C-alpha cells in the first residue's frame, strides 16, 4: 500500500469514527511541512501528518508544525503502527470518550 492509499483508508476510518466531522486535505505546495489532514469537529479541530510507517522520513518543518498545532489543539504524526493510539487520543481531544487513565 502506498501513502495515498493509506491516507484514503484513514480518512474513511476517521469519518466512521467521528460522524459529522469535516476532513480537509492540505496542499504541501502552499505551506511546506503543514500536516496532511485538518479535521474539523464541533467547535474544535485537529491536524494529522500521515506516514506510511513509523520509520518514514520527516520532511522539513513537519515536526515544527505538529508541535505548534498540538499546543493549539491536537496534532500528531499517524501511521499504521500508532494508528489505534492516535485515533483514541483524537476522540479524547474531541470529547467523544473520557480518559480511563487514573491520575
């Protein structure tokens, strides 16, 4: 599977997991390093940078934008190896599930 096919599969999975969300695909030619996907839900948002594997190379500025946007709302790299955790964190960020972690 290539990254484009994984991204399409992931978009479909997010749409099923978060009904009513709007997912926008960012153009890397506009702002280099901006995460691939912007997910809008209710009155919040999240950004995801899609990678085909956890070993995939990170392009210039990607880590910067993930950190910047994560400080504002929620942003993360996502790949098949961490997908379940990231999607759980996304649902938590959107208030769809409560944390089961004991502080």
